[in-house]
């Protein structure tokens, strides 16, 4: 091979690796840039009053406490709906199901559900829970909508956790004469539980940050009073950001409030995600089988 | 009840729960149809899909969603074109190039990026990207196709990168070793052996990334500008379908034609993403790599 050909290959190699590193670097920069920008602009709005007071003067002053409370209820509700359904689905798919057309259809169904746009979930929640079942715009309707939205995430995480339980654990239990159901309940699920929970925490973060699904099903433009029943409307952090940034009485003047609310939402969602990621890393390191 | 019967009952209960996802899909279709189909008693399907005018509140109103469909397609295609190279190259970086420590760091970066709420990205597009575009290119508004596409690309990249990375990671080591043994360099091996072997997974990743972009709501609602017209330049405003639904549902009177038209738009969006997902599923199953030849 001639020297020029070798040099040419070397240049191509350098350029290729340069592009590969550049792409990864751009992503890290984008994430870092967005976070830094929000933190720098939002930090001055954060105060104890900001997170404990309701908005005042047509939402141009005051805090965001009702939105924090609303997002908390909606997220807890979504997990209460999504977690049991998701774990049981995943147990069936990994422990009971045999390959066949029925399983194929269920898997396609889960994949398609994962791909349904969030605004379509919003329409579904409106058409089904709010209108057909007459829940009205409420915590109940919003939680159910969000719970169904995060169901595929929870099924996926739970399946992965269940699959990582070594087959020998099940065989040892069955060899002792334990029934399949008891094996799942006493051996498989406890072993897989940390994995299931970390995956579900990621679903929790997603539920807390979604806007479109709750716009027509649960979120109120403004309400100073806290909800007293699951049939009440609530304010929610993501929707509050949207409202302040696009429909507020004075968009430019309330910018500090907007940055502050975005920062609180990011701290909440990424905090949740980060906890999940760290727990998962710890589990992987500790795993002895 | 003896043990065998009990086991059978438990199995049946679990099975019925596993069907819940299918049931929800069914309920979504039923709700969309129930609220949206009545529109077509008064507006023909052709006028709805291909009508050039979206004037839902005029008298008489006009419910043509063609400008909305065009808006959705343009921002999605542009976002995908930006996201494909960045997503795939990042996947290559994580799977083949990065040292172990950075591998974990960048995996977390992608996961956190995927976890950023869409309303936050939309907000960032409004307060940072829009003024920048407006000043740099001297535009009347920074809320336009380019802005929406950039932010949507940022949302599609994590999907594309993480699924591509799995596909690249799954390429058998023997393939790479064979390539090296023939004297190929690392980049030749990656470009000619690894990526082609992972192509079905990468295609699935791209399709799912597109599906995510076309269905994304808050970003296009906040930064696409909202003009329901066929754009003439990339710096024009558009009103993609999800933006139209989210922006107008609040003010559309219950069960009015407008309300029904928004549900019908939701139907169009639902079936587009359903098709994307079915195609992605088909590709990933059809071309699944099953084992590798060994000695």
C-alpha cells in the first residue's frame, strides 16, 4: 500500500472519530446548556415563599404551591394506576407466556401504546374519563390518563428486571415442591423488586413532567384552594409553566416566576430520574449472581 | 380447589391483566371515534383531510387540516434529518468508542435528556432559541419551523441514540474480529460491518424517533408559531396537528363541529403514529439477528 493511501485512511479515521466525539459532545453541551441556563435564571426566584405560597395578583406574584401539590397528587395517582397493572402484565409476559400469536399481539399492543402521542392520550382522557364516565376535569381523570401513559414504561422496566432473575432461582424453588405462583411471589418478585422500582421511578418522572395529557383532563388555569377530593381540578407545574409563558397577563414581567417554576419542575423530574439511575448503578454493582 | 386449579385461575387472572394494554388501545380508538366521527356527517373526509383552510371559528367555519398535516410533516422531517446523524454517531460513540467511565456518563446524559419535560424544552425554545433566530436572521418572529425542528430533534435524539446503541451493541464480536483480521481500520469496521449489521435496529430507532417527533405537542405548541397556512420558507410559522388540538380544545364548545374536528385530527395523528410503530415493529422482528455462525 502506498504512503498516500495510508495517510488517506488515517485522515478518514481521524475525521470519523472527530465527528463521533463531536456528536456526543453536542448532546452533553445541549443538556448542560439548558440546565445551566434554567438554573442561572431560576435560582433567584426560588425562595421558601415561592414553594409554599399560592399565586397572587392574577398570577403575576406569589408562589406555586398549589401547582406543586397538584403535580404531586397526579403523579402519585398515575403510579397507583400504572404500577400494579404494569407489574402484573410483566409477570405474565415473562413467567407464564409461551411464544405464540397471542403474545405477539400483546407485545405489538404495548409497543403501539408506547407510541401514542401525549396529546392523543389527552383526547382519550377527555373523551373517556371526563365525558363518557363523567369524572369531569379532575385528579381522578388526570391520574388515570397519566397512569395509562406510563404503563408501557413500567411494563418494559419490570420485564427487564424479571428477566434478570437467574433461572436457577426458579428451578431451586420448584425443585423444593413450591408451586409456580408461590415461586413468583416469594422468590422471583422480591429478587426483581429493586429493578422494577427503579424503572418505575423513571415512569414517575415522566408522569410529573407531562403537560398535554392533563390539559383537558385535570389541569386548572388557576385555583388557590387545594383539592379536597379526587373529583377536584388541580393546578400542575407543567401546565402552569405553559400558562405563564403563553397566556399570562404580562408575559415579560412574570419571566422570573416562569424560570422559577421551570427550575422547580426540572429539579423534581431530573431529581427523580437521577435517583433511579443511581439506584440502578448500585444494584448492578452489588449483584452477586 | 386443588393446587392445579388454583394455578390455572392465577394464570388466567394474570393473562387478563396482560390484555390491559390492548384494551386501552381499543378504548383510545373508541373514544376518538365517538367524539370525532360525527364531524363527517357534515364535512366530507376529503374536505377534512385535503381542505386548504383551517378556520374553525369563522362563520361559516372551514375544517381543512391539510396545512396542519403539512406543518407536522415539515417539522418532523427536518427534525429527523438533524437527529439521525447526531443520534447514530452518539450511539457509535457510546457503544464502540467511549472509555468505560464516559460510556456511563453519556448514557446518563441521554437518559436525562429524554427525561426533560417537553414543556421545559418548549420554554427554552421560546426564551432562548427564538430571540437568537430572530436577531441572527433578522426575522419577524423566531417562532418558526427551524426553531421547532431544532427542539424536536433534541427530543428525538435520545430515542434514536438509545435504540441504535442497543442494536450496535448486539452486533456479534466475531463480525468485528473478522473485519479487523482482514486489515480493516476501526472506522472502516464500524462503517462497513457494524452499522450495516445493526441496520434493522437503527431503522427501528429512526422510525420511533420520527414517531416521537410527529406526536410531540408542547414543543410545537410553544415554538412553531401557530400559523395554519402552507409555509413558503423554513422561517415561516406553522401549526402542526398536536399544536392545533392542544391550543384550541380549551375554547371549542363541547360537542361542537370544532370540538369534533379536533378529535378527528387526533384520529389522524393516532393512526399515523400507529402506522410508524407497526412498521418499526415489523422491521425489528423481520430482520432480527438470530445468533451467529461459530466453529
